[in-house]
């Protein structure tokens, strides 16, 4: 199986006792690609979520200062649609 005998890098040099076939190197290349791609994708989702959160909080603060939004007891903020245009 490729996973059991995978090298750390597809371009790792052979050492004594360790020989990697072309199939193992190609498997390692694709496994690392899937790993780095999935980590990058989820980091992008988290980063986009943080950016949206900061942007939304800045918008709400701006509208609170302008008086477009009112705090309601138990419900949170009530902003009219006209305030966002």
C-alpha cells in the first residue's frame, strides 16, 4: 500500500534500507497535494469567515453610531433596510 511506505517527500533521496519506486513517489506526490489542498481550502474558509465577521461588525458599529439600528431587549439589533444603502 502506498500510505504504509510513503516517503516524506516525492523527491526524497534513497537511503540505505529505503528504496522508493516510481509508483510510491507518484502516490506521495498526489497524497501531499490532496493534504495541502484541503488544508489550504479550510484555512481559506476560516479566513473568509473572520473577514466577514469583522466587516459585519464594522458595518453594525457604523449604523449604531448613525442611529439607524436600535437595540431591542432580548432580540438584538433591529436595523432598517434603508440604513444599508
